[in-house]
C-alpha cells in the first residue's frame, strides 16, 4: 500500500518553493511587457517567499553582471512593484499576494567571479608558444 502523503505532512516540493517558482515566471513574463529601458537587460534569477506568503524577495541579475546599475534597477523595479504584484494576484491562485522586495543575485555574480579567476589561471598556466610535450614529465624531475 502506498504511503499516505497527507498523514506524513511531506510533499515532494514544499508549497512555498512551488509558489516562488510561479511568482518568478509571472514577474519575468511581466517584465517583458514593461516598457522601461532600465529593465531591458534584467533577468529574474529567483524568488523566495516566506511560508505565509506575506513577503517575497525577488533576485535579479543583468546581462553585464557587474552590479554597477543595481540601484537604478532596484528603483525601476520598485516603481513597477504594484503592477508586478497585481499580475501575480491575477495569475496565481493565492489568498495573499506577497509584498515584493528586490535584490541583486550575489550567487550568480560570485559564480562569474570564480569563473573569471579560473579562466585567468588557465591562461597563465598555458605554455607560451611551446608544445605541451616540450615540458618535462614529473617522473623526469627526480632524475
């Protein structure tokens, strides 16, 4: 007999995670419809909502990923916050629409910095003009 999920209280995905993904999709779609040049290269990377759906934090990144325009982007998103929340209310079946706040996604930027560092290390270790076969093997170093 299959276990009864209602009794155990666990589901494969928590409701707040499913709602957060739905909110992310709605906001991303709505941003495409907003005619604001400050938001042209902005992508929504994630959303976190609290368990009671009172608040939601929307994480974003830009095509440049440098963080230079974060304040401008946050200001633009704040200006359109009511419209975004209205779109969520219209498209999602929720008793309460979370109040949105916006933050840059530092995880994406940290990943880009690590990737850049690794690329620089790889370029520094690459031989400058010689074949890799010209380098001595580790076994030959002891001789």
